[in-house]
């Protein structure tokens, strides 16, 4: 992990496409502004992890559904 110190109003540039600017510092809270092309998705980490978990749950069939399908296939064989 690269660690940098920045003051209010200072920025960091990432690959000529993303600019991260420190907007304010109030106690333990730092407000960050991010300029990036519209095709780049930007999420807070907790939101990203929630989306990722939800996608994994949606992609995996529920065990009950699989068992029901197997049962129906067996019944269709008979």
C-alpha cells in the first residue's frame, strides 16, 4: 500500500485519469473528492463489499432449488 500525506486542497493523480483531492479535514473525518471518467465505478468499500456479496449470493443457486430440481428430474424419469 502506498501511503501519502496530503493537506486540504491538495490532490493525488492516478494514471492520468483519476484525481483524488482532500476537500476538508474535520476531526477524524476526511472529505475526499474524486474526479474520474464516467466508465470507472467508484464505491465506498463497505458498499462495494455489500454489492459483491449480493452478486455472489444471486449467482449461486439455493440448495433447496437444486434438490427440488433433482427430485423433479427423478420423477420425470419414472
